[in-house]
């Protein structure tokens, strides 16, 4: 089944002449739902540390800053440094897209670490809570990528594909939707089920390790259907930048998971 990419106006609506983009709304919805889910987890998990509603409310600001600043800086450094060196003012135009998950992950990790130290909280427990909520934001972020028509897939000769007319007339994988389903939906369900287990809840940092490894593995596989970044191409004619970063994530997750379990 070959279908046309639905041309969707990236501006959802306007308020006093200011265009509100789907991209911004996806981040807003993702953060709000993630915040509410973390509040739910603090009540349902058997935690040996106390996270109050005030802690989670305050951390929301840190999370937004860490994810957005880290995501943008990561995109500039990992994917498009040459362009932004020529036009540094474009770095601020985040509404046009161009966010790196791996940069956002680094930014979020730093914000969690600093916040936990300042509030005398467990960094690993905070990381577990945030990891379980992260797929919610990933789902809405990938849907926004689809609406923007960015991060489209490679050409396909199969029976299923989507034609992105602004690129060419070839059927392509709608890789943004694959990522929304896997990195958002499947990973959320996986974490939801595994964190019901006492052996996972009793090991601080283990849920975060599962998230790192799960995301890294799923994203690595989906990258085979995603068009490589034009400015980078494939390294060694085999791997995209995303796959290289995801391989590092999986290795980190394995080491972190073993260490977390060894501490319990």
C-alpha cells in the first residue's frame, strides 16, 4: 500500500498573530504528560527515598531546559556543525526543527544530576522515574517530526511506503512513524511491565539502564529505514551517526545495568 504524505501545516494555530507550531505543542504535551506520569510513579513504586510533589514540580523546569538546550546543542555538534558555524544565529531557530535525542539525553542527565545534588535526592532513582516517562515525549516528538516532513525514510521497493513529494516520487519508509511506535509506544510498554517487577524496582538505576539499552537497540534498527543525514551520509558506508551514538548507548546501558544489579 503506497500512500501520499499528508501535507500538514506545521503551524497548528495562531494567537495574536503568533504561529504556534505542532513541534512546540508536541514538546509541551510530552513534558506535561511525562510530569503527570512521574507523579503517579512516585506513589505506586516502593521507593526507599521520598520524592514529593514539590520535587517533581520543580524538576520540570530543569527537565525542559536540559532537554531543549542539550537537544539543540547536540544537533549542532553531532549533525550540522559546519552549517551553524557559517550561520550561528540559526542555532536559536529551534522552531524549525533540528534537535538531537542524544544531545537532549546528555542535557537531561546533567540537569538530573545537578538537581539531585542540590536537593539531596537519589540521582539514580530520579533517573529511573524520568526514564519511564521519556517514551511519552519521544512519541510526540516523532509525530512532530512526521508533521514537519523531516527525518523521512529511505526508498523502499516493498508493498508499503509513503511518497514524500517534496523529496521525490519514490515510495519511502515513514521512519518517523516507526520511531514513534517503537521508541515511544513499545519502549513505554516494556518499561511499564518490567518496572512492575520487584527485582527491577529494588535496583536504583536499573530502569534507566533498560531505557538506555532499549532505546539504543530500537533506534539502531530503525535507522536502517531512515534516510541518512545528507551532510554526513554513512560512516564506512554502513552506519549512520545515530547508529554510532546508539551503539555507545547500548554498551553504556549494559555496563550500568550490571553495576546497578551488583549494588543490590
